C-alpha cells in the first residue's frame, strides 16, 4: 500500500475529501484538544479505568480487541475486562435490551486512549486503514495528534499521541490548543504503510483523558474542579478542560449537545463509571472533605470512595 493510497484510504474512512475536512470533523468531535503516558499517568491525579454498559457484549468486546488492540483479560457471559500490558483499562457490562443513551443526554463524549509514542499512533493508523475501521476525523491539537472514531454502540473514542510536554505553550494556567489538519504523511514516515505490524496495543497504552457531556458548565466545574480538585487549563464556548499536574487535560466537559440535560438514566447504555487514581492518602482525604462540603454522594469502596457528578455520572477515586 503506497503512502498516498494509505492517506486517501484514511480520508475515505473518515468520510472526508481533504485533511481540512477531517480537521473540521475532529473539531466537532473535540472542539479543541488533548508527554506520553509516562507524563499523563504520573500526575497526582490521572484516569484509571472506564466501565461501559453495552447491549451487545460480544460485538463491543471484539471491537475494542480488534480495532483498538486491547487484550481481553477476562470474559464471562455478562461482562468483559480489557487492557494493555496487563493493566485493566476498560470494563464492559452487558445490559441486553437497554435503551440507547441519547446524544443530548449527559454522559460520555469520548474515551481517549493515549499511545506511548507517535510511532505507535502511526502503526495503529495503518492497522485501522488495513482493517477498514470507520473513522470520524483527525486533527493536530498542538499538544497532541488525534484520531476520532466510535464503537459499534456509538460510544466516542479518541486515539492520540502527545507531543513532548516541553513543547506545550502555556500562558499562566492556560495551555494553547487548536484543531489543525493532522500530518498524516508525516506520521506514515515513521512506519511501513504497506504492512500492518500493529499486533495489539502497546504495553504503555493508557487512558489519557475523558471527555464528558454535562448539562451545565458552571455546575460541572464546581464538581470536577472544586470538589474533585482538577485545575482548569482551557475554556472555550461551550466547553472547558481540566487537569492535574499541568497535563493539558485529563478531563474535557462540554454542553454542545447536552445543555440543560437532566439526570442520566442508569438503565441506559453508555458510561457507567470511570476511575481517577490519586497518588496519596492526603489527596484522597481532601477530596472526601470537599465532597462532603459540596453535598456530593460519597460511598466507601476498596482503596477509595465512589461519588457522582450532578448528572449521575459515577466517579471512583482510588488511592494507588
């Protein structure tokens, strides 16, 4: 497969006629963006696992195994756990016959899988093209390079690689991000575009950030910033980005489709919960105090506490 053909194939999979069109699609998927996981996952707080409720367990499990390259660590009739390098990242729970969560409801916008290196992202792109994985857009976000897609039940996914943190441009507490065309040709110089050698997700792949739909940005910021303890890194119309330890963002929140959304339906498909790993008992205790002051739910779980944002999206705070 020639480089030009691979580039055209990727554009075709994204339903775009040009890189500019693909960047527009990515802008709709992210707004702005998202160093390697060694940075994103060594901050005082970082994303751990994600659990999704799904209608077709086999279909969705096979998708994350085959399209993303996750390893199936455990599989039963009612659930599956997948990960990379032996680290669990994704739990799928069967909810046969469940209603599909509406696009204008609060909930998951996308789960962002962070590749350890730019070369890993290039290898995965060739894998996606070879296997005709449908894509929804690509973009260069200055701090990172990203590809967007959806699983078979409409759960959003981002696959990305970070640029070196020293190249990120900060103005005080605000980081510069954009949605520019992705340099696909440049990525493909890092691998052989004629051969798919992506046997599976690299051991260092992690979930770099989560992006959520919320009903109100101010309420979401009070919860995820004030109670959970994330710092703001960027705001734009209808969206905000927050992080721990000067990462560009561990969390995106937006109201582009969900402004005014009410409480989520726990019986519907979609995001059940995600975990935040915290680096010390002191951080966890401070979070528990702030949750109590905010009147947010807090239930003890192994090594931590489970809470929920104002729309019912559950968050597990776990000391690691």
